[in-house]
């Protein structure tokens, strides 16, 4: 549906309102459209309010901040009935942060909020995204010093919802060096922690500490499991020679064929000439891992010069298996 031409012509039915909001995506909003978005922020439908909030965020409509705040507060009341799945509060919390809301009390309310909704066999908490959004937003709020934030983020760091834990790590990373002990402790906590959570911890530590964190992250390579894979790729992302050396040393001690392939991919992703040379030598020597080395060099897609080096190394071996690997992973012919 085309955007409304006047206040009098604002769509009134749910389907019309939804279509009108959808029609405004990616468009520059005029005064009438902004008035419509403002009106939708006061709508009873959490779904429509969520869409209006995203348009407010997309167009940086800071003049609508009071209406976003009012909507956010409104959907905490009788929340299960008014805002199932937290659709409105999720969008509104993100919009408030993007518009520059710095009121800590706004986000503290969302940080500790749980919304249990009936599901088959029991109840499920649907407010995880909300808590994660608020954890990130608190880092930029007024009236909170770093020690306060470190304490406030401890609970979300151990939240039952994985997404909240990950956002808490990202929030801690934004605090920089003071958060290093907490991040290291979180990485060391034993248990069935999802690998992506460890990846966020590793990346945060390497971003903050740089070379000082490499020896710590390197310790996680030893199990040669999924967690070790996340450590390997986090090290590769630093593009530092000392990270490459750690990966090469791990490769020399590795016994698991799957993890060898992971390490070769990580070595390639360091994008360091020494790493490329190492992989080329594996191909030239027709090593057991030569096929995996070819596949590793294919990610990211090699330029013409590297492709030519790989092709020559394969051709010089005369190996049908390496030729097939080259044609599978690299050749454009």
C-alpha cells in the first residue's frame, strides 16, 4: 500500500497499517509518514509497534524518542498478553540504544526482565533478546562507572539463554582492559559451553590484549575439538606472525585428521606470506594433508598470482589426486 498522503487518510485496519509500514522501508520519510510512524508507536499491536520502532531506528527519528520510551514502558505491563514473544520490547530496546538513549534505568529494567510464556509441556522465557540488547546498551549509559558495569554484567554472563551470554561478552569487550579478568574466567569455566560463545570470548580478548592474549587462547588448541577450532580461527583473525607460529606449532603436534584440516584453514586465513609458503610446501611434497592445503588456500578465493603458484605446485607433483583437488576447489576452467 502506498504511503498515506494526509493525516486524515491514515490507514486504520491492521492489514492496511502493516502494509503501509512495510511500504516505508528504505524510503526517506516526509512529515506525514513520520506522523504515521509516531501514531503506530502508540498502537496496541506489539507487531505494528515493532515495525514502527524499526522505521524510527532506520531513519534516526530522534524526535520520536519520547514516544519510543513510552511504548517501551507500556509493554512491560501485562507483558505476556500485550507483547507475546517480546516483539515490541526487542525492537524498542534496540531503537532506544541506536537513538542515543543514555538513561540507565531504562535498560536496567530490561536487563533483569524475564517473560515466561506457555509452551507445550511448560513455560519458556521469551525475553532473552531483550536482556541481551539491554546488556549492550548499558555500556554507553550515563551514571555507570566501569566497576558498576562489571558487576551488572555478571548475571547476564551466566544467563540460561545463550544469546544473552554472548551479548554480555560483547558488552564486556566494549569496556576494554578492565574486563579482561572476567572474560578470561568465562572462557575457563568448564562445561558444555556453545563453541560460538567461546569464539566471542577469544575474539574479545585478542582485540583488547592483542599479543598478550595469544598464549592464553593457544591453550585452547590442545583438545583438538570444536572449541579448539574456534580458538584457531580467532588466532587467525589477528593476522599476526605470533598467531601463525602458534598454529604451526599446534599443527606439528596434531594427531586428529579433522583438526589438521581446521589448522590448515586457519593458517591460510592468517593471510601471511609465511603461512601461504607453508601450505605450498605441503602440496609440493605431496604430503598427506596436501589436498586439505589446497582446500585451505581456496578460502578466501585466491588471486591470480596465488592460483598460479598452486597450479604449478600441483602440476610439478604429477599427482592425479592433487590435480582433482585443484580442479574441485580452485580451478575456474
